[in-house]
């Protein structure tokens, strides 16, 4: 855990969120500034700064994040969805604790933005 990390504080229960899922390794909660009718974040409780910081030891956890994200989307009535990871400030990362955005409930365009 990183003492000054927003998502570490959420994982520790210090900051309340609209929780969708929690287990020993992962936490899912609604985004406070949704970009789609369904928009939630999935984070590992382990502090990993960004996708570039993933190690061999983290591969199982990253696969679990994708699997749980898909399951939670389905539980929320979303069959078609987008998964987004940002790496670095220029890519749009604002919280430097790896997190996966799951967005759905509307048509998505490519390229985004």
C-alpha cells in the first residue's frame, strides 16, 4: 500500500465508494465521473503503479481483473463493453495505481475522444 495513493485508501476502506465487487485481491466500484451509462473501475488491492509496472508475478491477477470486469459488466446488463487501461499522464492516467475502466451501455467510437 502506498500511503498517499487514492486507490490504496479506497482499498483500505478509508474512502467510501459505491462498491460493486470485492474479494481478497480486487475491488470494483462506480466511477465518480462516468463516461458511459455503465462505467466502473476495477483495481487490485496490491499497489501497482501502472500497466508498465506489471511483473511476471502479477500476470494471474491481471487476467483475473479482466475476467471479473467482464462478469460485473454482465451482472449490470452489459454484453458489449470497453476495457481501458491508461499508462502515464499523457495517456490520461490521473491516479497512479493500476486500474481498469469498464464502460458500456452506449455505442463506443474508435478512435475514442
